[in-house]
């Protein structure tokens, strides 16, 4: 019953009399949130990046999918932040103990515990996690009272992408293939993905099977011919058992892989899974643009 007690206490603290509130519409309804929340708990990795980009340090955040407990590219900004579990398995007791005045989550992961989260503090829930990350970013900026600052962050990203597109010139006509190795299967990423959205912002072409407003194709080694493009970027999500790394090595050594035009042209690149996919936020988006610039030699 300790969890329940903490939830009740936090709920009372979250509704201090006289506090001004803003009404925020989100995927689970409308929530009154403090105009200037001071103790924010964020339950998505991309949400953590959004807060950091807005100059807001949360009191609690979900562990990064890789890292101990944070991704390398955000670790320096996360000193003192309490880890509250993985996105898909948050610790309600830890969250309640932090006495937040705002919680940010996503329907995809947290729909089933929305009522419990709302009993702790006002909770704002995004609809989804993939594709155009700016949709969630705008929601988070509004929820924390940083709308104008959020507009500038997005304008800076758009300018970054536009500069890169100009510097690349005719290279954007190349068909870019994106592949991820995971335990037990391979993913070919389409346009409604984190990397797909960013490649689209720059203006890159995509192979026909990836030039689709969908998420991924889940395939095996027999589908290696479907991974081809003018250039091929691949990354590996390794949870620690070595299975994904072994699959990647097997595919890269497979005779079929050697027949790909991108391989024969020497235009295949191993990139960071965290930056190109897993982190999913604005900081990673800008780092992915930097990766592209470096690979194309236009930085």
C-alpha cells in the first residue's frame, strides 16, 4: 500500500490552491498543468531530449535504451536526474517519490497506467513515437510553458537541414537505404521513421520499397537484395546478448550482400543506432544531420 499512499500524497501536492494552470490538450484528454512546472518527470527518451533542448532539466526521466543510465550524448546534461525505469516499465513508486508537478508520457507506452500517473501529478500524453518527432516536441514545449523557445529550436533544426541540403547539391538525388540489425530480424526503414523523416527533410530520394509512408519492413537474410540503394546506412541495436551483432556480421559476410550496388561502390556506412534511431529526439536529429555532413564531406 506504500505506492498508493505516495500517489495520494503527490496528488494533493500537485493541486496546490491558487496555482495558475494552462489547459493542455493531448492524446488522452485535456489536462490543467502549472504555468511554470518546476519538477518534471519525463517518460520517453525523445521527451528527455526535448526538455534538454528547451533548457529544462527534469527531476526524473526514463533510462536511456543504451547507456548507464543515459545515452553518451546527453549524459553530461543529466547529472542529478533520477532514473525511473525503462519507457515500457516505469516505476510508479519512484515517480511518486519525486513529487513531480508535471509528468510527460506517451500513449504507446503508458495508456494503461495513465490514471495512476494522473493521480501523482498532471500528466500529458503524446499519441505516438516515430516519424515526425516535431509533433511531440511542440506538445512538450507547450506543456512546460516554453512555446516560443520551442519554436526557435525547431527553426534552428529546419535551418540546419536546409543548409545541409544546399551543401549536398545533387547528392540528394541519391536513393538512401536504411537498415537496422536487431536480435532475430532485420528492419528496412521507410519514411514514417525517425531517420526517414530526417532524410526527407534534407530532400533525399529513397529506394522504391522505402519511399512509402510507413514504418519498417521486418525481414530476414533472404531479403538482402531489398536493402540496396545508391548509399546504404546501417546500425545495430544490441541489448547485450550479442545476437544482433552476430546477425550483422553474418549479413555483411553473406555473398548476397556483396552483390549490392552500394556495397560494390563502397558506399555503405555503419552509423550509431542511438543517433539514427533509438534516441528519437531533437538532439539526436541534429547529430544525425552532422553525421550525414561528415560522411558526404560537406561539414
